[in-house]
């Protein structure tokens, strides 16, 4: 079994469009947020409280993350 727990994260600040998300180490999460359609996407690392730890905006479309 891959997942053994379920967690809700309240995003701070709220985000309008999330393209994909994944769990990360120590209860954190990583997601790709769309800032401007077909123009800018942001890779965001969140703590377990939904606060942004790190983010990086790209002018290109981010297809996947590992």
C-alpha cells in the first residue's frame, strides 16, 4: 500500500488553479500552480500548514515534476 494516511492542507494564500500536486518529505507537498494561462506556471513547495516554503515561476509550461 502506497498511502496510509489522508491529510487536508489549507492553502495560504488561496490558489485559483492547481494543475497537479504530490506529497513530499516530512508531511510537505509540492504543486504546480497556473498563474497566467499558457504563459506562466509556478512550482510551489508547501509545509503541512499550507504555507509556501519555496516557489519558482517559469515562463514555459511545466509538463511534469518528479
